[in-house]
């Protein structure tokens, strides 16, 4: 009796500490949103200080003696086993974050912050000049810091595993290699088939005309409401780069950007961010103010955004319901048929820029980055070899060669941020989304029919119940196994692509 009282008190004190850490993190997140969406330009220098102060307090609490004491106590087998499921998950996840914090030397973190601040400017300049050479020195430093970070965190097999774990807990090279090998062997012939089909959908009408901002935003908001995004627990604003963030399950912020000469991109990015946002809104409110009230991994998060953006937002079923509404809003499209529109938004084309690529070529862009990152971190490639390796792989996978480094190795911001191991989570998102959607089609009665009638809530409810509600109580592996009855399997994504694009381009597998 005495022991359980003590444990009870310890759990409560531990939770109170976790709540405070979460409050600090949530406040940082809101200040970050404000910085991108509302803040006047001159606010930037002091905002950086405000964010740094909050980060320091949060880090101090996370690595405090009090935290060490709680975890030491609550992680003891006899104690841990008797905790309720939520407390166990909390001890597990906070323990993970704590272990990482104490393993990472503070000087290393400091150096990383300083180097990436320098790297950002260097990357911007190098990209403007299209000269990878100018980015090389600082990139070399970033890679060496990442290698030191991997050593500090510890790993098996490859130092790249330690970095992957930061974004997709538990993910390893051993799991990724066969997934990418499968994608490569299936996507290259698909792309060839599409290119040899001789059919190139007309996309001109998507960008011909003037599509006023207010109308585009109103349309996106209508679709978000139909999807089930809760505007009483969230909002949609404009920013230079679309993102989603927030401070709790009841405060989720989406952003989009509008090009008045493009009828599709703002809607598509809103559906993408809406998928992220609905994940956050769908987490059990009981988990608020804890580290469990967030998406379980970047890959699972991305599966939610890609499902709405692609599986739904680029499907014929969806546009059966929404194309007439789009035509009503934008009379410029009056002469366009549903099929013409559906084909236009699913055009496939080898292009240099990842963020402009389509569903078929997208993962080949990621494969290229994965192979280069892994080789750089494992020390099998030197930084000055990157541009040439990039060109060779672009030629091999997409059949095109970038004319300069801005179209090649300098296009992404990730490496200048110090992020290595992030790119693969985009591909995981695509794979998970196809696997989840395949299960949803079996479990939600008449799913595609209801989508074609503009009824999107059955899918949302299924996602809430199967994936969102548990937050971080379950990891990615557990969720995929529980929901789909098997581990992550690239077959569903490949089948989805062949099915859809085989039909559009009249080609056989
Ligand atoms: Zn995303």
C-alpha cells in the first residue's frame, strides 16, 4: 500500500513536470507560427532570443535532477509494470527524449546551432550563384557534426541509423534498403512506360487565367470543412511556405500560399496540411500537455497529409464531387472536362525539382538523396563528389541531367539545417498512406463511392479511430501492424501507382 502511494505521488509529480515542459514547447511553437505568419519584419532578432530562452528552459527541465530522479524511479521493472498504459507510454517516450538529451554534449549542440546559422546564409548565396563549391566547406562541417552526433547517440551497423532515429524512431538502413530497392525496380519501368505511351496530358488550363486569392481560399476552406478539419480548434492562414503547427489538439494552425495564376496548387497544399492538422486534432485530448499529444513519427504524419493530398485530392472519385463546384467558382474551367482535369493534375514528367515532382517520380528524388546522405555520413563519399554523383543518379533514375547546381544538389534546404535522415520520411509517408488507404477501402463501407459524393467524413472518422487517437502512445511499427495486419510493405504503393497511372496512360505492367 505504502509503495503504491509513493508511486502514485511520483507519477503525479512526473506528469506535472512533463506538463511544464510541454507548455514551454507549445509556446515556442506558437511563437514560431507567429514569426512565419504575423510578425513584422523588425521583430526577428528579438524573436530569435525569445525562442532561444524558451528552448533553454525546456532543455533544463528535461535534463534536470528532478527528471532524472523520476525516471530512475518509474523505470524500475517492479514500478513500471504496475503503471497504467498512458503513464507507461509517457515514461517510455520522455525517457527516450531524456536519454538523447543527456547523451548529446551541450558543446556539440551549440556548434550545430552556430554552424547551421552560418550554413543557411552560405546555402542561399551558393544557390543564387549556382555554385555548390561555395557551400562545400560548411556542408563538410555539418556532416562531421552529424557523425559526432551519431557517435554520441550510439548506433548499430551504420551511423546513419542514429540520425534516422531522430525522425522515425527505430528506423534503420536495413529496413530502408529493400523498400527503396523495390521502389526502384517498379518505378523505373512505370516511368518508362508512361514516357513511351506518347500521351502527355494538357495542363495549360490549370495556369491560364486569373484565379483570385479570396476565391481560392474560400474553396480550400470549404474542402477542409468537408474533410472534417475543425475550425473551432484550428485556423488557416497564409505564409511563404505552407506548414502546420499548433499548441494543442484544440489549437491547430495550417498555412497555405496562393498563386493567382494557378488554380490547383493552393488547394492541394491546403489538403496536404489539412491532413497533418487533422492528425493533431484527432489525438485524444486526454494526452494534451504531454509529449504523447503529437504524431508518432514524421513518416506516419506524412502519411496523413499525402493521403488527403494524393489518394483523395488527386483521385477521380474526389473530383467527381468537386469539379463541378470548382467550375462554378472559376468559370475559366467551364470548357474543361472532368477527365481532362483529372489527367492534368496527374501529369507525370521527369523534372529537376523534388517539390514540383509528381507521385511517380517523387520517390526517385528521395532515393537519390537517401543514397547520397547515407554515403556521406558513412564516409564513403566526399562532399566534393556530390554534384557529379547527383547528376549521374538523376540521369539513371529520371533520364535528365541538371544544367547547374541550383537545379541539382543545392535545391533543398534540409542539409543547411543540419538535417540528415529526414528525406526518407517523405517516402515512408507515401508508402504508409497507400497501405492505410488500402485497409480503409476494405473497412469503410463504400469509401470511394462516398468520396465521389463529396462525403469525406467516413474516411476522417476511420483515421481518427485507427491512427490519430493514440497519439504517441503507440510507435509507427505498432500502428501499421495493428491497423493493416502486417508490417510496412511497399507493394500497396506500387500497386496504387500502377493501377492509377496504368489507366491514365493506357499501359500494362
Ligand atoms: Zn507534409
